[in-house]
C-alpha cells in the first residue's frame, strides 16, 4: 500500500446490550454481550455486576431484540417509564457471561438455603451485641464474592464488631445495607389485597411519595387499614391514577361557583371527578346532578348585571311616586300658611 493511500475512519461497532433484572432487590440494567441472537422465551442468565457474578432474568419484550441488539437505548427506556408515570433507573449493569444452566439454577437454590443460615447467625450476633437493628434478609452473591445483609434501624448503628464476627464465621466479604419499610416489603412482600404481586417487587424501583391528598381526591376510604400496603404506608397504586384525577378535576367548576342549568340557576356543592357529574343546589333548595357539558358558569360580572336589572323596577317606581309626594307636601305647606294668617289652626 502506498503512503499516499488515504484510509477512512475506523468503523466503531455499537455495543450490543440486553435488559436483565438481577439480585435480591431486582435491579434492572443493560448488560453488554456478544450473542448473535436472543432467545424469544423466558431465560435465566449469568451476569457480571459490581457485586460479582449474579443470576438474573432476561426481561423486556423479547421481540425487541434484532440481531442480538436491544432496540431501545437507556434514554428511550427512561422516556417510556416516564410517560407511564413510573420511576425507574436504567444503568449499565455490567457484562453478560452465559445463559444459566440447570446446574446454575440448582446452585442458586443451595445458596438461598445458605443465606437463610447466615441470616440466623447474624441475628444471633445482633442479639449478643445488643444492637438496635432488625435483620430483614440476606443475599449470598452467586459467585460467592460477598454476603449482603439488609437491616432496618431508627438511626445510625455501629456494626463494625458485628461485621468482624460474621466475617470470621464465614470467611467472606460482608456488606450491611440499611433499608426502609418500603424496601422491606420489596424483600418480604408477596400478594397485595388486589390479588396481584406487590408492585415494588414486580417493577417499581424508585418509589415516589404518596400522600393523603391522593386518597381524598379519589374519594377512597380514609381507613388506614384499607389504603395501606404491605409496608404499612399508603399504597403506591394511589399515585398511578392521580395524574388522571388531577386533569379531570381541572375541567370541573369549583365549589360555590354560580352556574346555570336547565333546571335553573344554582351553586356547585359537590362533584364526581370520574363521571364528570356536578351536584348543584338550586335557588329553591333542590339538589340536582348535572353533567359538566350541560353547565354554564355565571361570571361575577353577569351576576352583578342581573342583580342591577332586578333592582331597576323598584327604582322606577320610586321615581314615579316622587312627583306625587312633592305635590302633597306643597299643598300641606300652603294650608299651614293660610292658617297662620287667619290666626287659627289648620284643618285636620
């Protein structure tokens, strides 16, 4: 090849990634791989994460893969979940190692039993050291690199002595992670009152706050036992419909708004957001339910104008009676003057 030959820029091959959910906390991430095709059935995979080797589930619509490449990038996935009003973080999780075998699945069951023994051992040490913490669950990483203990506590806990004791017992790396009540439900929860698996276990990763305003807007019962989930907090599903309820409520008139209906004028006393019905109290005290489309809001200016029109006949009557009153006063004044001139009193 001559020195004058011009070579084009090297073609950079785009990394191929697959969407995998792994770990006890069901972390979702994109994992780099070099497979030419992706199975179109549910498949377990072994992946390399920052914690070590882990077993995971190949997720996402399996038809979304083309020549082994997941069609959606991380920004598109985030946009999809944002449009669905669901918080989710998609990070580069690591690398794909291989598809899981029967031996890998068997090893996972074995490690789960070991993790239960490790959790009981940790609870025993916590009791001996009198630490103010509650051990919720334990996770033994598939590759054996470490054991992760999930615990709950009201404040900070000095667990250095606890970690030292456990590390001496199992001769492996120990990691302690503090979690809240919602994460506890994610680890231990099963089926909610709706009959479905807990949302935090199935797909929710970042949990947005839920408040009582959402329950009140949806006219839900305020009984804590009925609107609280497995974690003891307000159910996450109250947030799913809050955006729709908020948009529908904006289309309805506020309470005490003057409106005109086919039954007469009245004021708004209540509303039903989903059915878009407005309860109106008429001027005679009768209450009627009227669809939003059949209402006409009376503006304050129109109400003042109507009031002035109603008062106009009274003013006209007063003007008509004014000349008669003035004529009567003039006659009385004339009679009084004649009486004074004659030295007598006016006739009565």
